[in-house]
C-alpha cells in the first residue's frame, strides 16, 4: 500500500453529539482550521465510580489557531497539534 498525498477540502459532516456538548462542538467547528474528532458530555452527576467531565477532541493547524480556541475553552494538549478542549 503506497502513501499518496491527495489534495483535500473541508466538507460538512453530520454527527450525533451528546446534547450537553453539542453547542461546544458547533462552536469549535466554526473556528477556521479546527477539526473535531470525538466528544462526550461527560458523566459528572450521573454516578458511577469513575466520573469525568465533558470534552471535545480537536486538532488545529498552528499555534495561532490554538490561541483562538483558548480564548473560550480550556485545552489539554496531547500532542503537537491535538488535544482535548473543555468548557471553562
């Protein structure tokens, strides 16, 4: 299997997002260059032994775009250009 780099363009893709995080997913997708990959509204208040907060997994093309995301959200970086955005 060879590796060929094809030219790409952004397209609208419909996803089912948890109601508690859907507005954040939409907001992040409006920032040019940001891509959302996964999300969950979390389980705080739902009980269970390992409760966790809401998050949206994102990637970004450069530090300037990351700075735009950080204006409204907490970002826990996981790599060079991806991480988890969380509500403040």
